[in-house]
């Protein structure tokens, strides 16, 4: 897809999505400039969040709906050992949970920073989650990471001293599926909350960008895993990469309009019933961790499924570090082994590229994959019911 002409891509209904997947390495490097421009404001806002907690830790609640929620899911395991855990408690809560059952998920006395991820900021839940949080939580700050300067979320907080809004306008995907918006919002949050030295984060990001460009260069390898014989795909991983597996399977589900059945789980959790999903037409993909301890569990399930001899479609996405999965794989160079949340950037590009190609393979148009219109780029038909404490 990445080597096709614009005329060919337009005929396939894939020009927007292909471009948005391909340009991500450039966008990641561009996020550094956005962070640099706002670095002083960000640091001041984080200090305000620390002061909000007083003698208690402030809850950093990552929220969003769908793919935007999965940004927080991917971040949280990593930050729970790489973030400022002396001052903050990191957690991920979908806006859909906050809106539908606010008292089940928010506590009035917890000092909280609500970090809203939103591609457009126009989904009904984006603003409703803010309103429900403000109704429930006594001490509350708002950090908005969004891609649409004209979006309702960005406008809602104009001039509000209790908020900080960071915009990534070049990542405002126009295709149906979120691709660059997911990875750029994830990256911006890493720049903000990861306590690693800035120089180290910059090196990781540049390495991730090089790996992302490798995905584009070797798309043919990803396409070789696909065939009309495959009608199920499952994604596995551990830690942050296990959380990211949900976003990976969503790309397949969205871009094929459900024509391919999907599942996701953690590498260890898959044995406990979900492995029943695997049959002879299932493609199993595991995002292999660079943590030497965790990596063992990823390889264990890959080798177990391989030895089951139920399906021959088994793939590892990994960096070149021993031990490696000996079967079919997409192996990135291992000179710099990325921490899991940074590895998530190029690993997800592999999943997005696979979904793009599978969409075309099953006869769908990736830019507009829902022919019935029952699923939309910006969610419609949501009723936000009145809430009172």
C-alpha cells in the first residue's frame, strides 16, 4: 500500500489511511517541538498537580473513549514504574465509565488531574466526562491532549486556570480509524509524565521513528502473513504491550467492518479460556517485551500455540534480543532496546499496516470502512442523561 500511487490508493478507498499510517515517524519527531514550546507551562502545571495533593498523592486519571481510552491503558503500566509515583497515582478510566457510573469510578476526596485524550474532542463523552468529574471530585485539574484546535474540548477550557490544553493538530486523522492520533497522544503523555531524562526520551523517540520507517520499507513482509484463508486475528502481549493489544485488535475490527473476528489478551491470560478462539484459520500475533523477565512469558505462549499445531499463522513482533521467537516474525534491530511504551509506537505501526492490508484484502475501503454508517468517525447518537449527587 505504501508504494502505490495516489490514483491506485484512491481507487481502493485507502489514500487517507495509508498516508496517516505512513507519516507517523515524522509526527513523532514533530511532537518534540510541541513539547518544547510548552515545556515551562507543563512543568508548572505538574507542580500545581503535586500541590493539589498536599500530603497525599494526586490521582492522574487518563481518560478517553475507544482508541483514546486505550492510550491511557497503554501508558499506565509503564508509568506505574517509570513515572513519579511518589507524588502521583496513575490510572486509566474510559470516559464511558466515568459518564455512565461516575460514583463507581471517581472518589470525591481524591485530588485528581483528569487527563483527557481526544482526537477531535467532539465526542459527547469527552465533555460529559469533564462535567461528571467536576461534579464528583472536590479538587480537580484538567490536562487535555487533543488533536483538533477547533474541537469542543479545546474550546471548553479556553482561559481556564485549572486546565492546560496541548494540541497536536498534524495528528488529527481524517480517516475513519485513529492511527497517528493514537501514537502521538501516547507519545505526548510520555514526554510529560515519564521521569527519564529528556535526552534519553529524545533518543528513544528517534529510535522509534527509525523503526517506524522500517515498517514502511518492509510492508511486504507484513502482507505475506495475510491470506483469504485467515478469518480470525488475535493480539497478545504483556504489560503496556498487553494493554496495547486491545487497540491493535480494534484496528482490524474497524477497518474490516467486522468481517474478521478479533480477540486480544495478555500472553499469560490467554491460556485461561480465550485460547479457545484459535483454530486453523487464526492469525496469532504477540508483541514481545524487551524486559528480559517478561519476554519469557511472551515467548512461552508463542511456542505453546506453535506446538499445539492448530494454526500455522503465528507471528512475533520483537526487537533483536535473545531469546527470539524462531518462527515467523517482524524483528527490529536491537542496538537500542526500547522500553515498552516507546516500543509500542513502531509495534502499533505494524498492527495498523496489517489492518490496512487486511481491509483491502476482504474488499473493504479503509478510509470509509463502515458501509452501513452505524459506526462513525465521531460517535453519534449518544444521550447524556442528567446527573445529580
